[in-house]
C-alpha cells in the first residue's frame, strides 16, 4: 500500500517535472548552503589545529606592545634586542628561543626573480616552527653569530627560481647581498589563513639586520616551552624577566605581549564555530521558504486535481487514504530536494576546500540532520494541502469545472 502511494506520488511529481523542481528549489538551496558552510567550517578548524599540532610542544610568541589597549597601556613600545634573546635563553622553562625580523624583498637568480618574505632568525627557528630540511643543512653556530651570507629557501621560492633542480650550493641575490643557498625546506603548503608558508627565504638574523634593515631591532621572539613545564609558568617567567629588563615599574602595564599559539588556535576555532553556526542558521531559513513553496504548489495541485479526488472518494477511497497520498507527495518532493541539496552542498564544499587548501571534512551527522529536516519540512507544510484534499465533498468535486 505504501509503495503504491509512493509510486503515485512520483508519477504526479514527474508529470510536472519543471514545476516540481522549481517548487523544491528553496529546499535545495537551504540544504546545500548548510552542508557547504558546515563542511568548510569544519575543514578550516581542522587546518588550524593541524598547523598548531605540527609545532609539537607549546609555542609562545613575544611581541612588543600591549596585548590590549586601554588606560595605562603603552603606545610605540620599544622593540627587542638580541640581548633580550640571550637573556631568555637562560630561562630553564624554555627549551628554544629564536629572534625574528622580516622584510619583503626580491630574490634574483639568473633571469628569474621572486618577490618573497625574507626572515632573519637563528637555526632554533626551524625547530620551533616544525620546519624540516629537505636538502642541504641549517645554519651553523658560527654562521648565526657572524651573520654569514647564507640562506635557506622554501619550496615556492625554489620552484620560481630553480624549477625542479637542486638549489643547494647556488647563489641568489637579495638587494646587494649575494647569498649561498645552503638548504631547502620541506614544503608545508597553505597556512591557517590561506597564506603560502613556503614562500620565504630564511637568513641569519644579523645578516638581515645589518645588510637589509640597517637596524638592530628584533620584531618578535618565538619560544618553545621546556618539557614538563606548563605554559603558565613559562609565561610568568618571561613576563618577570622582560619587565625587569624593560624597567617597568610596579603597577604599570606591560609594554609587550606573550601569546600562546595553542590558545590562539582554540580562540580561532571558537570564532570559526560561531560564524559557521550563524551562517548556517541564516541558510536554514531557505528550508522554511522552500516549505512554504511546497505548501503553495500542493494547494494548487489539490485545486487542479479536484475531479480526480472526487472520483477516488466516490468509488470508496477513504479520506485518510487521500490525505496520505498528498502528504506522501509533499514528503517525496521535499526529500528529492534534500538529496539534490546534499549532493550540491558536498560539491560546493569540495570545490571550496580545494581553492582554500583545507581538508574536505563532510559530517555524516549534519548530512543526516539536513535530510531529516527536509522530510519534516515536507510533512509539516504538506499536511495542510493534504487535509484540504481529504475534506473535499465527493459530489462537489465531481461537478468541479
């Protein structure tokens, strides 16, 4: 009986295929938008978590300037110096410390050139950032201290300047500096915000300070927390040391900030979840709009098929059977829209994931929820037209023109 009802529903739907498709378009758009947004949101969260986990132990970043502006916060805070880095290296709560300065420059090799980011740091930067050497080597202690004209390049720079050949031992020019490529980094791909992490050249910090920037300032300091030490204790040690070195009086606000990258990732994931939820809620409104569309078309269908309904009732069909037929039509129509919406949403999410270079992470729970919700929409909005059909008087229906 149920299968026969479903068969009749499919026959009625395919009889007016274009109208049926336009009827469920709201459901299709709603389901597709919800699935696409949730899938992209989950992929973004996974990418952020993966980038932080790749760092290994807890990573802290020290920057000049107060983290929050307000009364007592200092503007134009002084930059750090290499002496600050050496002082931090004496803290037992830290296992690695690396200064960072950067500049946007053009790297040139032969007839090829590439605008890229030049990062001045020490060999500890590779350990802290989870970088691995694909070919060649890292800086030696002597090269770090003397500011040698050597560099390590990312995969994007290698491709732009050298193609697929081995760049180690070759020399590239950055401004007036001719530096030897001593290492090639293992590719990392896109970062949390879509930036190309492999588009960089790493040089000894003293080389960048003297030859490119003409300044002894250090813009930030990256650190890893020692094994067995909590991030809270390490941050406390850093703040105590830096307040003393920067002569900040008791009661004055810090003119520097210490950021825990894992806490930052957690905050980004929370914000991402909230935005995904809000956008999905807005998209879900399309499901309600689609439900109203289904109800309107089903009411029109009842009017068009009044004589058919009258004949069914006059030959012995029960009102409940007529109600079930029209209700099943509405549910089948809505479910077809749900299936098309799911496929469209997954397709959109896959394309977005490829463009944004994030994992494609569809959620079976969300897909099942969207499919179930589309069925509920069909039942709720299809009930009123179905009830109107079941309540028709068979004599009046037979004489309906």
